[in-house]
């Protein structure tokens, strides 16, 4: 396993364990998140959101290209489990950006 996949997998592991300090250590300070329902800039801002949401991740498949890692995973968001793809752009052992895509309709149809 290369270090690129390792940092992304460790990040997911730390989120699942609710070890948000270690999760943040996987992110570059200028980390950027872009998702279906919004975006965030800054590692600490993103991690503060994760502390509130406490999602749990089940990695189904991993793809790599250069330093980039893409996961297909199920995200348990509490009342719903959503099939999601996350693209992690990694440079120098840190996650610099995450782009997430999923079908938001199950979350919007309450």
C-alpha cells in the first residue's frame, strides 16, 4: 500500500473513531472541501463540521491515480446511508482537497 492511499484511509479511520485531532493532522491547513450540498475552506473549519455530524464510513472500493485517491463508500449519516464517491487530492502526504459526489435526493425528501 502506498503512502497516498494510507493517509486517505487513515483519515477515514480517524473520522470513524471520532479522533478528530488525528483526522485533522491528515489535512493540509489550506484544505478545501467541495460537495453536493456545500463547500468549506480550511482544515479546522471542515473538522469542526465533522465533529458535529459524526458520519461513519464504509469503504467499498479504492482507486488511485498518481497521488490522488478515490473511494466509493457508504456514508452513514445517522438516519440514512448514502452511496458516495470522494476524490482526495494528496500532495506531500497531506490531503489538500476533497471533492464528494452523491445523489442528495434521499436527504432532501424528509
